């Protein structure tokens, strides 16, 4: 099966990634503006990311049931409706609490898009389309940071970037109007999800997946704020560096579709440790002399294992990839739900260095547990 057989599904898959990446990063550049407008702390601002991922986690558990209830064609249409509608709520939000509700709705749509995008992408276009889908996530994240940084620098209302996010959320809808491959769920999703959580393979893949899919969202939410602290650089420059970070990932993630255990073991083994080195550099200081190499290391390090992480997740339940991927996204996004407000508190109380070192520790742990096993004698 190739993307030529299902061109609409292939384009829709890439747009799923773009909408998800943009929605995750859109809150990063205007953190101060939102904090000032609604008179809330940075810890409260962290809830915008935390509740976004609460929505992602909720739908991660429910995605196999959504697919069984509505079928794949119905499920892939629900995702853009949720992303777009949630974005509209954010744009018109008169209070901070309404803004939080909008972020939950967006999170529900993004969670469904992340799962269905990975599953449809692999069936329609294999690991290459998964890599392109991952690249779309990062290029959209990069654009959200860069555009948001520029808008903040020139004093444009933060809601403008949320309008872009809402439009991008709706964009995959018309591309899923055509044919889709048959991927019906035949087993009991709840039982298979529960079994996945009890295996070492799940947690081994989960730690790597946290690094490649969860950590970038945390970084996207706070990188601009950190780089502009103490006037180290302007919002525009910080947004540009954020663009470079996720621009690198945009290049590397599609290439990750050609990286496998057999032919490129060194790349897969070393990449988490490269990402860890980048986090350590950021912990030392936010000066451009350290921030630039840190961004290069992180962008490459948490992108190389991207496609292999999706494939390993889907293979946890080989006959029903939605279940395995849903199970992995639960732990990834629960980590982000907990981490987002803690990061906000760390930045607010002058402990940014500790926050980056914690991410370095996560990267090292992911690298260690995924080291190749020695051959049996």
C-alpha cells in the first residue's frame, strides 16, 4: 500500500501533524502577555499546557473506543473539528478559565490526531510518511514559536496566533473525505490497553517516546520565555532560535524513517545522550553562545529515534496498532500534564537550571534503558 492509493489520507496525515505541533507551541511566546492580561502567575500559565495534555491523555485512553464506535473515517473527522473548535474558544476567551476550556478541547483533538496520524501514516505510507508527519509537527512548532515571537516583539495581540492555530486545526477535515484503508478494531480495547501497561517493552519504548514526542512540547512551551529571561535576547531572536530548534527536527524526523536498529545502531543509541548534552548546556546559561549549540544538540538528539518509536509502539499489539500507540501516548502525555505546571513554578522561582537538568536526566534514562541487549552466548 502506498500514499498514491490514498492521497487525501496522506495529506491529511501531514496536516494532522502540523495542526498538533502548532497547537502545542502556540502558548509559548505570549506567556507574559497572557499572564498580564488575565493577571495570573506563570504557574497558572503552565496549566494551559498541562490541561492541553490532560485532553490529549483522556483521548489517548479513549481513541480505540472512538475508532470502534465511529470507524476510522468518522474518527479522523472528529479530530480536526475538536482542534478547530477549541482554537476558536481560545481566540474569543473573555476569561482565563474559558481559555483553559479551549485548551482542553484542542488537546482532545490533538490527542486523537497524534494517534490516528501515526496509524494512518504507517498504513498509507510506511515509516517514510510517519517521518514526514513528524516533520510536520516540528515545522509547525517552529513556525508557531517564530511567528509568536515576532508578534510579541511588535506588540500584536496574542490572540492572532491562536487564530492561525484554529484554522490549521480545521485544515485536515476535507482531506479525509475520500477512501481510507480498513483498520477496524476487533478485540476488546480496554483489555489490550491494560495488558500493555504491564509489560517491560511498553515502559522501555515509553521512555524513548517521552523524549521524542513529549519533551519537545515541554521545550516549545518554555524555550522563548527562558531565552528572554534577564534580557539575554529579544522575543524575536528567541523565537527565531526556537524556529531553528524545531526546524532541525523538521529535517531530521523525516530522515528518521530510514533509521533502523540493524543498519544504524549507533545513531539510535547516541541520540538521547546528545539531547541530554543540549539540556545541560541550557542549564548552564541562556547566553546565545551556549543556547545555539544546545539547540543543535537537542534538535538532532530527540528527533533521530522518532519513527522507530512510533513503529515500536504500534507493534506492541501488532494486529491493532491504535491500541499500542494509544497506550504509549498515555504515559507520554501524563508526563507532560505533571511537568508543565512544575516547569512554570521552576521558572517563576528562579530554578530554571534544575528544570533543564531534569530533562537531561530523562534523556539519559531513555538512552540507558534502550541500549542494545548483548547477544546471547
